[in-house]
C-alpha cells in the first residue's frame, strides 16, 4: 500500500507559482497584441474610408461611365420629370409612368397643344396652356379631370391633388379651385380695376392656403399685389377667404410658391420675399438682390437664383434657405437653360453640357454627356444619376 501511494504521488505535476504567473502574462500579452492589431486594422479602414469619402465629396468629375441604357420607344418630343420615385414621361400626345428600368406602368393618351406639368408630393397635373383641360395623376394613374370654360394660363397643385388655376379673360379673369376628381370648390372673378391681373398662383401642400400675385398699373406706375386666401377658417378672412393683401410698388413678382412648414416665398425682379404663417402669413424677410436675376428655381427647402456678373461672362449661382440665409454662392461659365434642385444638388444642363454643384459649394461634375440631356436627377448609389436624353434612358456614374 505504501509503495502504491508513493507511485501515485510521483505522477502528480506541481505547477510552481512563478510559472503560473508567466503563463497568465503570456496569455494577456497575446490578447493585447490581438486587440492592438484589430484596432489598428479598424483605424486604417476608417482612414481609408474617410479619405475615399473626402475624395468623392470634394473631387470634380469630368466624365461619366454608362452603367445601363434602355431605348425609349416613345415620341421624340417627350419630356421627363421625377415623380414619386418613378419617371413621368409626357408630350402633346399623352403621358405615361416609367420605372427606372424604363418599363411602362400606365399610359394616358390625350391631345394637348401646350402641355405644362406641375408636381407636388405624390400628385402631378398636366394642363393644356391656352386650352381647357387639366389632368390629375397619382402613382397608380389618372385621378381626375378638370374642364374649364376659359383658356388656362397658370396652374398649381397641392400634395393631395387640390388644383388651382388662373383662366384668361381680358375683362374679368377667373381663379378657380378644384378637388382631385375635378369638382369645382372655389370660383373667384377678378376685377382688373380693383385688384389687377393675376399672373401667378400657388397652393399650399395641404391645399388650404392659396397665394396669388396680381400685376397692377396706375398712372403709368407698376405694382404687384399679393393675396393670401385661407380656406381652412373663414372667420379669419373676408367672404372671399382673403387674409392678406400686400402691395409692392415698382416691382413685378412673377414667381410664387410654398415651401416646407409654414413658409411661402415670392421672387420679384430684384427681391425675394419670404412669408411665415399658416393662418395669416406675415412678411418676415425681404432680401434685396444686388445683381440682375437671370433665372430662379426652388425646392421645398431652398430658393435658387442665377445672377449676372456685370462686365463678365461668368454668372453666379446662389442658394438661400427659408431663414433668408445665403448658403451657397459659386461662379460658373456657360449658359444653362435647365436647372434642377434635387436632394441638395443643383444640376444644370444645356444640350449635352452639364454642371453639378452640391449645397456645400463643391463642383461635383463639369463635362459633357453622350447625347443631349432632357432630364437628369440623382439615384441611389455613389455618384449615380439617371439621365433621359436623345439616346434613351441611361444610368450613369461620375468618373475621373
């Protein structure tokens, strides 16, 4: 028995305290080295990603690479607009909705002499300027039709499909408001001697507020009168729903629109007027423009201008936000008849020539595409755009 115990005892491995500490230190060092390598790898990856992002964000591209192309089988007179994530194609002969692959979702034929399309939210209207018909569309197709007795001059639409229109009459023009299916809601006859001739109409996204500008002349002087009409609360306004009626002497204001929230804006020949208020709008900002305005454009968040530089062939691109702060001022060369303000980017094009600025002032692209551009807007993906042109529909990527 004693010998067996002796043999069993001799097989035991006794770990010395110093060796145990050494093993723990070795394991800790291994884990530390592993974490250090992982952290270093993550830092390197983040630096590379940040460098790549800064390169893409600050670099001016001059070429495009075509990713995919689809021929457009429609008329050569087609026009295109981005509409509720899809593409609205329209011409004198009809309208249709296309997806990004160019596949037709629906088609509505008509015969318009001068079609004008206005898009607000998920609603689009196409009116025959000089004619007597307005069509209301949503993503699933035709929503309603509006018929007028007098020729149509100006049109506007809300997000829900409420339509406003100015009808031409040399003695007593009319301002009408319809619902999305074409039912007449409001009819207002205008007195030229009392109010002036209506030259622009806009309607708020919820359809409850209408904005009209009137050109008024007296003793050889010109003025613009601005009327706001509130259809939500008749107690606040006159019997014709009028809640504001301002006048601006020696000023012509041909452009008026609603923006996000309670903001509305007007662009005159030398000023931008910004109003705030949902029930009774008030003038909050009067921005005096120190250069001649060549063209104006806007989104729900920004007001854009192209200005002439006196004594120079260059022009200035400016953006203002709803608080009247100038957020962009950039010089550029060339003439661009089409300007789009989409997703914080200003896209300008003329035939095949295109230039793109970001809201932060970076010139993202300056070059030419293959074929004349009819419409262009960004799509999902880095530096990707959808281009509708004479060569069909193409998805392109900006490259060096």
